[in-house]
């Protein structure tokens, strides 16, 4: 090998792939491979790098920087070849070095992550360090373990046992990697040239530093002994050998061991302590260099030669000082001398005979040339560190299998994770018991979350370590599986805010029967809540189940009672959705929008109302609206008020886009309220307006004769209305100026008797009609009463009936819920809900308009109203408006108030009834 190519340290991977040529004279010479690994601190001039400088007599590594970590696996190995001595140095740099540890810590801190992620990151680096050590133990003859202090680190015992186990697992894979290499059979079987000899290099601490000649000056007559450093070396040798023999890292047969130590040679070397004053050491080094420059008559040298010259001068000065000290102990050998006695055994092909016992077995030994060693080293490097894409699929597959075998290291190196695993496994059953404590058979999500939080608290009291998070996730999954495996309660809530008592189930399809044996079972919702309700007219009561949807609450229950009670009564039907397609769809949840400006401009175009284009839909909409508009509607009132022409000549105002016909394709999924989009109707009405009979069917002395009313609380409140009519002697005068406008002979015009200022001039008579109004409240037990105010119940003690006027209930907001007058024994209060409005319209020229508006909750709860507003009640009738039992929007139901919520937010807005005089009473509409 050419020396010029190995003047500096290079990466091992680059050296093996470069294919360095050898000199013809030294092509067959053997190469001794020395590996250096261990730990280093953060001091200036790392120990491992400085040892390479000493052994190679070259300035290879700078004092301000060492070898960089080239990557994962074996990528952190630097190679330096000394052609004079035929020694190849391999320096392993890993996370055990202070600089690399700091670099990795900074990268890990910048990446973030929790405690478990940081632990996995560092354990991954330790596994890669073990791969690098396994590589060194497979290609080196001699290994140097470097430690920055003078005490043996017992963690190496566990590390070497882990490496031995890893080597035994990976040995078949390594044999497959080197089977084609031109080496001996023993090398292919054992995957190493020989059992490597392990040497230890420690650095003496400053506390053990003994001044030169101190012991001889104190005891001059005492026989000479070894220096304290030599005695420390012997003590460390005994300690290391005893530890490794106890743990069976070293056995009698060296061929079966991961490494060997010599039986009759020194294998521990302690470096002398360095000066504790770094500045003084640098100044003394600078002073000696200056003296050397003054004495040197030759040319000045620089670079590695200057470093070698400084080293030689230092060694000469140390030899002179040791020779001048009379009576001192024998001089200790240098580091190079310590190592060279082992290297010479390799270069002379004697090998290592480190087996002990009665029948020591010789171990194999081979001194390869560089080319043979490079081939084997490259194959092992690809197997342990992974190759590039050019190496082929076999190398990548082999490297992947080796990575799988790294799991054997966890039991040796990851002691804290093993402790954490055992601790968390013991805490897991305790947490499961805490979760299942006092649990019902079926429970809701809220109960599950509360019990899970309690289980996690118990788990956190016992679990420790890096496995805490992983087992906490397992606890979460176990508790969820327990809950979902037959213990999950149905999460659906009824319209009265009660949970379904069944476990998790499916709803039956229309016409499908229930099936308890199905998994999950097919059942209808049931909260086991029952109440008593009355029909639309109030004459019949029946028990009802707690409803879970608006249709069952506001339509199906009353529809079932109509067949038995009020099905033949006269009624005013509210408009509902009329589909024009066989499969109508519910409207999407969209906010109410004003009409588009483009459509408004389109209405303003001339001739738009007279268009007969088949594609124009505005014609049919306008015609349909015009046909359905009554002359007595709001447009007729506005026209007559403005002095419009007589009947048949009124040109009605065209309605806006928001007042057009409702959609026949999409229906409103919920109830009508103030936030609904325009032009949509529900499939059923939640309101009901029926006529019990004529006005005389109500007896003000008896009240309402219906079941469920409290005694004296069934009387309606009187509502006196003033009717203003023209005098009978004041007929209408025609305004056309014809003959009929002149009076007959001997006859005065009507209204002018008694002269111009007579008593009959302009006299009008005021008549009064009495209507009756009653707001009926009903609780869950079927008890009913009429409210005479927001916080008062009608009390009629005699046959005279109620005396309170209806003005108090009509001129203010009425509560939707009031406390029931007969509370139960429980602590929870019972509320009565406003369910009906009774209105007795007399047989008089009156126009009573009904416009109910209900706000069933605090803002921003919308205001609910029927599908048709401003309903005119025909005269001479006892009308009953049934309110919805439950209120719900597209977003969900509006639940009844709780015991701690104020009832003032749940109300019926004022203006529910309006009355006006009308000369022509209307007839009841079917």
C-alpha cells in the first residue's frame, strides 16, 4: 500500500471502496489491525485521538476537533495506516464520546419530542454503537479500550455480554457474507481472523498524582517498589479479570469468547495525569518550543514533523529527569511499548495463546495481507452497516436481517426500559380494576370518560419510566374495548332530555320488526319515561311514551287519538309539504337569505308580469298566488285604504320572491321557526287548530267540561270587545249625482231630522261583544289548569266563573313552562307546559286573528310559529289551538328547562290574538 495515500485518517468505508493499490514488494506482507474504542470527555484534545497521534508519531487529529461520526452503523470508524510498522488503526467514534454526545443532544433538543421519543432515539444510537463494536471485534487483532479516568466502568460487562449474544445470533448471517472471500476455513467459520486481545487504557486522575521522589525522600532506606501508577495497573488487571470471569465473559477456552486477555502479560495501561493548569501547560510547551528553536541550527520545520520533533524533545527531557532522580523506582514503559509487545505477536505470526485450564485448546490465528483483509472487511461492513444501491439486493437483505437481530440487545442494554415495562405491567391490572369499579351494566360516554380518567390517575400513581405512555394507550384501548363489548349505552336522548335505557342498538327500518338477538340488537328508543297527554281538542287523555323525534311527539300521538275523539271536528289545516316527485329530499341546512338583486331587477322589467314564454316560471307562480288571494286579505285592506276601485277592479301587488309558492321538491326537516329558509314546508304540522262547536257550547258558569282540570281552574277569561256600527237611519248616499240623490217630496233626508243642530245629528251607538280566552297548562301527570297571568292560576269558587279579564294574558308574554301546582315528593320540580289556547269567538261582526309565536329557550333560540301566520278565526265558534309538545330545529331539540334555569326565557310572545270590527262575519273554513 502506498504511504502517500494513508498520510491522514480517512473514513473506513471510503478506504475499503477506494481500492488502494499496494506496492509489489509489500503486497504479501501481513497487516496487524488495531481497533480503538471507548469513552472520552469534553476536555481539549480528546483521549482517543491523542493516543492515535502518539502511536503513529504523526499529527493526525487536531487538538480542537476529533473524528466526526460518519453516520449510523459502522460509518463512524476512521482508518489510519502506518506503512512503516504495517499497522492499521481503526478509531470508532460514537455517542460515547463527549463531543458526539453534545452534538446528538442538540439535534434531539431541536427536533423536540417527549421522554419516550428521546429514550428511543438514544437507544437507537446505542444499538448502532454496538454494531460498530461488533465490526471491530470481527476484523481486528488487538483492541484498545480507552477510558477517561482510572476506575473501571462495570457497564462494560453488560455491554460485552450483549455483544457476545448479538454475535452468536448474527454469526450465520456473517458466515453467508464472507463465504466467497479468499481466506481460510477457520476465518469463514468464526468470521474473524483470531479471537481479538483486549487491552485497557486508563488516564490517571489528578487526585492520585504523586510528586517525583517524594516517597524516596521520606523513606530513604525502604526497598524500591513499583510506582503508584504501576501498582494501580496491577490492581485494575486483577479487578477486570475477576469481574469478567464471574460473568463468564472470559472462560478457559479463548476460542469461544468474544475477546481474550493475556495471562502473563500486562493488559492495562494507565496514562500519567496531565497538568491541572491548562494555561500553564500551554505556556511551558511554548517555552520549550522557543528554547528548541534557539538551539536548533537547522531550518525551521512545521506541520507533523514539528509535532514529532516536539515529542522527541519531551521524551528526552523525561528520560534525563528519570535518570537524574537517584534511588527512584524503575521507569514505567511508554504507551507505544505497552502496545507493541502485543502487536509483535501478531506480526511475527505467533498469535495469542490465551486459553487456560487443564486442557487448553489452541485457537485459530491468521495474519492476512491487506487485500484479503479489505475484501473480508468490505463484506462485513455491508452486512452490518448496510450497503448502497450498487451493492445489490443480497447485501441489503442481509443488512435488514442483521437489524432484526438487534432486538437481543434490549434485554442487556435497556435496563431502565425493562424496569419500566415490568412496573407498567403491574400497574395495568390495578387501573383496570379502578375503571370497572361501581360501573352499571350499560353506561354512557360521559361515564366511560370519567372512569377512564380515574383509571389513568391510578395508573399514573404506580407506572414509571419510558413505557408509561405506551401502556397508557393500551389502558385506553382496553377500557374502550370493555365498554364497546356489550356495555355501551345508547347515546340518544329523548326530547325531554332523558337517555335511552337500551344498550347500543340499531333502529328498525319502516316495516321491520324488532330483533333482540341481532348484534347489535334492532330496537326502538325507550327512556322508560311515561306521561299523560290530551288530544288536540283536549276531551280525551291517554298515556304517552317519552318521544325521541318531533314527528312522534307532535304528530303521531295526536293522530292516533284523532280516530277516537276529534277526527270529525271542523278544523283549519295548516299548509304542509306537497311532493311533486316520488323521492323528495330534505333541504340542506342553509341560512335565510334575502331575494337576489338580479331577481328583484327582473321583476321590475316592463312586461315581466305579462310574459307568456313557456320557460318563464314567474307567470305560473303569479297566477297561482293571484287565484289563492282572498279579497278580504291584506292586499284588499291596503287597496281599500288607499281608495282603490270597487270589487273586480282591484289590481293586486305582485308578491316578492320570498312569498312565492313553497317548494315541492325539498321539504323542511324540522319545524317552522324564524331561522328557516323561505319557501320550505315540513312534511307534517306540529300545530293543530280545531273547532269544538259554536260559541254557545261554552258555559261560562261551568267552564270547560274536560278531564284532567284542577277544581275551579277550567274557566276561560272574559274578553270584552267594543263593536262600532253606523246608525240605522244613516244609509249610504250614492255619489254619482243621479236622481236618487234628491229627496222625495214632503220627506226629509235621513239623518237630518230635528234641524241642522238637532239631537239626532251624527249620533252613533256602541255595542259590546264578549269573547273568552284561556291559556291551558298541562303537566306530565295529565293535570290541567287555565292561567290567569304569568304566575297565577284561575280560581273560580262559585258558578259565576272567572272574573279576571283577559287583558293581562293578552297584553304580555305568557310563560311556556310554569311550576306545577301539585309537586311530587321528590326534590326535582315538576313543570306544566302550555299546550292549548281556547278562544270563544262570539257571533258578532268581529275579526279575531290568531298569530302564535313561541320562544322555547334563551337567545339565540329561534321563535317558532305555525306554517301559516295571521289565521283569522271565523265567528261563532269555540276554537282550540294545540301547541307543539316539543320544539326542535335542524340542529337539534330545544330541551325543557332544568331546575336551575330561569323560566322567563321560555315564553309565548305577546300579540297572539288581535280583534277588529268587521261588517261581514266570515264563515268557518273546513
